[in-house]
C-alpha cells in the first residue's frame, strides 16, 4: 500500500523508515555510485530530509520499504535551485503550485508495478494539494522508466550526453495520466484515493503549513 508521511511522522514507522533510508543508500551509493553520505546506521540522508518533507512510500506487506519519493515546495530550499540552477536557464523555480520531487528510490526486491504506484501517489498529492507541476532532476536511466510508466516530463534543461546526461524536468498530471499510470500499477484510482484520504482526510490542505 501507499503511505504518505512527513519526516516528523517517520518515527511512528521505524521499520519502514529504516528500510527506506537503507534502500536509498543501496540504490544511490552502492548501485549508482553517487557522491552521497551514508551514516553509521547505513542510511542515506541529506539536508533536505531535515526540512520535514512529505514522503510517498510503498509499504510491503511485512512493513518494509518497497519504493519512495520525497516532496518539498519550491517556495523553500530545494535541490533543483540549490545545486542545479545552471540547468534552469530562466532562473530559480519558486511557486506555491510547483513542488520538487526527489529521491525516487526502489528496493532491489520491488515489484515492477511499484514505480507506477509511486507516480500514482504523486498524482494524488498534485490533485489533493492543488499542485500544478512537479519539478525534479533525473539522469538518463530514468527516461525509459518514465516512458514505460506513462509519465514523461517536459525537459527544461540538460547537461552531458548519453548515459551521463542530467536533466531537469517538469511534470503535469491529469485524469488521462492517472488512468494510464493506475493501469501500469495494477491499482484502481478508487483505492489510490482511499489511501490518500486515509492519510489526510478532509483536512489535507492544512498540511501545507507543515512544510516549506
């Protein structure tokens, strides 16, 4: 199932949080060789995890992490402005209706449908919080994954070539995208919405005050 958790809620789910940060270390440090910090607990964390971001997490039946993404409003400090501004061209991205999505992570044992389920969760955030776009940095390997899921971004800028290319993309999510991604995830839009409402209920818009 999908869980929507702010960073300050993670201690309520210690197994889920521990395996998420361990899977991030495995993916970004071990498999991809990124220059990221891994602590003594084997967790990959950065300064943006300290800003109380919202995480969308696929929780396996045993309570462990299957995949996740991290979201922050661009009105505050975000990776795309702090570290990849040269790819934007037109200046920093800062808008209450644009959020940044980072740390797209899948565990080694994740089912092929988990990536699409995470994208479906992102769409719920977009609709539930009246977000118009997500912005994020991605590398060449993700292009095929986004295309397969049916959620390819508009590319704002890129550097490098081939497998070494890095791009900034802008995502929009409408009903047509939702249905396509839901089919890829093997989930009904109704169950997806139920998980979102279980997390936020009718008061979900007030949660915006928690971040940024």
